[in-house]
């Protein structure tokens, strides 16, 4: 990435600091005053030295005011240094807070396809680790860059005012430090960017392995997982060593250059002192300034290193912020709060990847109150149809209508509130059982929550938990069974009383007896409402009003259970493979 692009990233980061500019202004003023007072100290010290001429000739009456003034200047400099640190901390952490909020808000706005196409661990790494790197770079940058630049300018002013010719030597040699720092910085940026990318990859892999430890251990994958981890970790090590090597070069090289400057100043100053152009006190002050003048270059070289890391991390953060958000609702969009349940799928085609067609010319009309079952082999497009109904993805061709209204003309939130969805993959957050059930209806009363739990046959096991409905669930419900989590998800859907119900293998982790009871509960709840049931187990769809048999993204058969068996087609083959063959094996 060239310098211009790095400057653009820095400008974007600083736009998040714009609302907190008064902190920045206060930090600048405090830095100016702190540095000015600090640099005034050598002047006072030099004046004090000149009051000590030789043994027996010390002007104590003139020395005491200088000492008092020196103490006052030191205290004032320390106070303004503290104020500068406070203000830079405030502007940094407020800026980073706003940046993190912006990224999280963008994740809420971008299409689901953007989330699905990225490693979840990498996304987490960008929000946490990369923004922390931006914070570190900004904090060091704001605090040291201000003081460094002001120290350099003020020191030059004092040196030139004390002795112009010797000060000119410093000015002439200064570009050497700047050249060394910029030369190394240009070559270290791409290494820090690569390091951030590998950190994201490593975070993604760790997140996968930690969340899937049961599967890892069940298939004895520990050694292979360790090998893959070692490979990514080694890549991070190699890139880290290279980036740290380059980042460590500016400090010693600038120190070497600055030592040359200091030596040159000492030689020219000593010659001037011998020739009578300098007093001993003035030379002492000048050498102190020369030493203080070189220190900011070392600090700024460290700041440049931190900024390279911060800018590389910021680029990864902005990559999420720059993702196009979901297309907003149309201006003439409607926002229904209820639905009759009439659904029309009119010649719909869709594919996740354009070169791999999935749903092709799908056509279906569902009347209010019908129970539609969708069956077929794995990968035939069953769950994809649910994603299209919920408008998690938009169709490539064709149109889906609810109550005669194209879903593109219905506000997304309003459309999704019409559905109650229970997936095979359960999701619980860290919180009470009550809050997890009331996730879709936060204002639900305790009576409504309990009624939904009873309808889902979850009440009895909830009451056996240590604190009942107030029991705090671990992350993703780790302290209850998979079947219990699924019952809570079903209760969550029942509480919202949706107009249209979508069940995607919703009872796959529940015992047969409880499943029969829940199916009856669903049947009662959905009287007069439409429901879509995606199932692999054909025993769960026998009572459906219409069964859609999908294959390779198309409906190959449709009808009732009895009608499809009589056709002796693909559904009959699926049914035979599940029941007849199993029965013969048992015999």
C-alpha cells in the first residue's frame, strides 16, 4: 500500500476523533505548555551555573530565586504533562469506542451473505484485536507525536537563540534521522498488514476448534488440529519476527545518527567556548538541548512503528465498514403486523455462486392455513428456500409474494416478524431462561413465557433447574442438553405467535414421545395459519396438506403423503429407503 493510501486510512481514523476535537485541542495546548516549561529548565540551570564562577565566588542571593523558579517550572511542567496524558487518553478511547460501535452496527446492517462468506473468528479478531491495535497506535501516536514535534521545534528555537552557528549544525544534520525512519517505515507496513491477516486466520481457526471440541475429540482429530494450528502459528511467528525486526531498526539507527549530531554539537560548542563565544553555562544548556532534541526522533520512530500496525489493522476494520449494507426498504414499502398466510413463489431462481445454479424456476402457491412439508436429499435447496422466504437472501429471478404483496415491497423487519422460525441449529445466549424464551418478545409477561414453555413441553425441565426460569444459561446454552435447548427455541417461537411458522428440522434432537406432543402443540397453534416444515425424517410430514419433493433445486413431485406413495416416484424411493429397508433389516 502506498503512502497516499496510508494517509487516507489515517484520515478515516481521525474522522472518528472529530467529535472529540476539544480533547485534542486541550492535549495540544497542554503539550505545548509542558514542553515549553521543560525546555526552559536548561536555561535556568545554565543561569545557575554561571552564578557559580569559582571557589568562594558563588552569588547565593542571585542563585536562590533561580532555584525557586526552577522548582515552580518543574511542577507546572508535570501538571501540564498529566493534563496532556489525560486528554490524549480520552480522545483515543472515545475514538476507538466509536469505531468499535460503528463496526458492530455495520455487522447488523450488512447482508447475511457477507457474514457467511467470512470466518467468524476473523470477524471477531477484527472487532477486538485489530481495533485494540488501532487504540495502541493512536494512544502512543497522540501522546508522543505531540510532545515529540513540539520538543523538536522548541528545542531548535532555543538552540538557535543561544548560538545560531552551532544550532545550524543541528538543523543541517537533522534530515538524516527523518530519512532513516521513513525508509524503514515504508518497508514494514506490508509486514504488519500480513501479520494482522494471519492473526485473524489464527483466531478463526481457534474459534472453530474450541466450539467443536466434542467433534474434534470424537474423531480423534487432535493431532491434525495441532498440526494445522502449528502451521498457522509458524506463519505468524515468521511474519512477526520480520515485522518486529524492521520495527526495531528505527530506534538504534536514529540513536546512532543522533549521537553523531550530539558529538558534532559538542565539538563545535567546545571550540566556541574556548574562543570566548560561549559561556560554560550556555554550553551546558546547549548540550542539554542537543540531547533533548535527539530523543523525540527515537520516540517518533517508535510511533511510526505503532502507526504501521495501527494502520494495517484499521484497513482490516474499514474493510467491514465498507461492505455495502443491505438495500434499504423501498420508500413505498408496507409494514404489516399480521398475515393471512398466503404465499406465492413465482418462478424463483437463486444460487449462492453464480456459476453453480441451485434453485431453478421454483413455482408454488400456498393457501392460508396449509401445512407445507419440504423434503429431499441433502443439498437439494430446502433450507435455501427458507432463507429466501425470510429474505435473508434475495432471489436472482422470479418473485415471492405474501398475501399478494412482493416481499421486496415489505419492510424486512415487518416481514420477518410475520414468521416464527425454529432451526435445527439451536442458539442460546448467556442470560436467564426467561430472557432466552422472550428474545423475540422482550415485553412478554411471566405468564406468557410460562405458557409458551408449557406448550413446548419445556416447563417441567425448566422447573428442575437450580433457579427455574431465573437460571443463567452458559454461552450457547452449554449447561443444558441439546434437546432442552431445542425445546427452548420452540417455546421462543410459540411465544411470538407468528402468522407463518417455519420449522427446519426443529425436532431433530428431541425424543419421539416429546416430538409427538410438540407436533400436536404446533398443530393447535397453527390452526388457520400457514406452516413450512423442512424434514429429513418422513415420519414427521405425513400429516402435511402438501409435500414438496425437491431434487437439485427443483420441485420434482408434490402432493399428500398418500398421493405421493401411489405415484411410485422419488418420494416413494425416499420413503422405502427410510422405512421398508429398516424394517427388513430389523427382521
